[in-house]
């Protein structure tokens, strides 16, 4: 999978400072800045789902659109040969006002080589958002980190698609500290609310 700059912006149209102010505004809009990240990452993760559903810093998508793994996910690596970690979390389970299962891990891939996400080690298979009918809006936050070294995944727990229990109470900051990842280098997020596809996914998982 090719990693590439997610936005084509002419240098004379917007300065770095203006770009960071725009990013900060969009991350503050739904409380991501200050709750999930303490500072604005320099880049945006470009995320596309099937059916032309794109993630753009707090836009709204429905669970049916995001049930399956993105068809494209990329962000600038600036030619680095380092490895990367990508994760997606829901901090609003079961609701933003009562987030007792926060953070809920939707996806975790480590040891991603520069151009091929699929060659990374999938510690948690992708699981689309599962907001409850009473849970209001949920934020689904994607974070990308540059790794200082390969992560030894031997013996680490892995979450398959329907392993819901092991995904609860994940801590992105704790994981980043444990593996010395530092602050995320790229971010994106969308908001979502319940639709009937959520009940179908849960029912399928219960039957497994």
C-alpha cells in the first residue's frame, strides 16, 4: 500500500502556521485535542472506505459505511525506512458521558513497513464502530506513530474480529509509552451514530 501526502495544497495558499491552526480547530471541535491527543500531529491520515466514504477530521459517517476495513489508508512518511503503528479507538463506549469502556480498540497494526500496511502485524483485526442506540455520537479516532524499532509481537494478545471483551479499556497513550512511540505523527477521525447494521454485526458475533 502506497503512503502519500493526503492533501495537495499549494505552498503560497496556506502557511504551516495556518495549517496547524486549522488542524487544531478541527480537532477541538469534538474534543479530540486535549482528550485523545495533547498536541496537533503534523499530518492527516488519508482514509477511504468503499462507496466513496472518506474520513475528514470530524465528518459524520454511518456504521454501515465503515463496517469493513478501509480500502485506502495513507499518510506522509517522507521517504523514511522506519516502521509505523496505526490504531483506531472509540473513546465513547458506551457513550461520551459514560465512557466506562473507553478506550475501545477498533484496530491495531504494528511494524508497518513504509509502503505496505498489509505486511504489518495485526494485533487487533479491524472492527467497525458499534455505537448503541442510546449512545449518541461516537468519535472514531485514527492515530499513526513512527516506531523507534520493531515491536516484538511474540506472545502479545491478539483480538480477532468478534473479540469484543478484550478490546475494552485500551489505552493508546500507555501503549505508545510502552513501546516508546512518542506523539502521533498523523491523525484523522469521524463521528458516527447507531444504525441497524450495528445490531446485525453484534448478532453475528454472538452466534460465533
